[in-house]
C-alpha cells in the first residue's frame, strides 16, 4: 500500500524557515517524480514544486528563490526547505507521488 | 503559465441527477495531460481522472472525462451522496502545473 506521511509543519514567524519532510512507503520511491502542493485555508490547490526521479526540479514563481525541494532515495524521503517565509505561505502542504497518491498534509502557519 | 477556468463555481443538484463540470484552459494542454480531483472537507485531494479520460484506480465508472485542446469536461452520471464535494481540474504537461479554482458540487 502506497503511503505518504508529511511532517515538519508548525508555527513560524515571518522571515523564518521550516523544513518539511515526506516519508514514502509501499512503492519504489526512486522510480517516481514527486510534488509538493499547498492549500491556503479555505482556498484552492496550488502546485509548489516538482522533483523528477533524476532530480530535474521545477518551482512555482511564488516560491522560486525561497523554497528548495530535494529527495533522499536511500531514506525514501522528500523534503521542502522553506526560507524567508511570508504570511501568504500559510497553508496545508501535501506531498504527492506524481499526483496519483497524496499524503494527508502538514499545516504551516506563518504569523507573528 | 496555463490558466484553468472552471465553471460553474457552484453546482446544486440532487442524488441521482447528472453533473457536468467544465474546465477551460488558456492554451492547449500538452499531450492531453489533464486531470480531475475530488476533495472533501479535511481530506487530501483524490485523483479521479488522468490523461483527460482515464479513470484512476477504484474510481467508479459513473465518473467520466472528455475533451481536447482547451476544453474539458468531467461528468458524473448518477450522483451518489458521497459525490458532493469540491472538484478541481489540473494540467501537468507544462510547468507550472496549474489547478483550476474548483467547482463545489452541493446538494
């Protein structure tokens, strides 16, 4: 069974940093591209970043230069390093395997 | 960036009726890479349709996707109580992988 479990969310002040993790199981992690998608409270879905199985990387313009996606195939894990956080980054962050399987999300709140 | 516009914003129907949801793209979608998702409150999105018309695993056949180019449709043939939710379309052919703003299907 495919499982994706996010962690690392929490409350952070504007300008601060946070690192999200996504632990994957039930499939060969190294074979799949992975995504981060976020959803602000009461709003729609926003794609954040993608990393391919060969580590080709894309970012949404809204996070480019502030967020860094990475993966550790030995640990079956996906990461999102978020720096210079803004209030508008407040959202539930989901990791997704090629958009077919999704985790339950981790809440990031950016507030003073 | 490809902008996806969904209509209507809210659709009010009853169980047993047919639902038709629309998704229009600002430019042609690459290689038919258009998906539909269902999301219920407090839950992660669930993939329904990928590649315009392919149902994802364990999705019932009352869900169907059609379309090409810039115009796409999700149809639900006979609404069940569990189908009332928010539906999103998404293109994943060209970065950034954009979502529509959603259609709320309500009773």
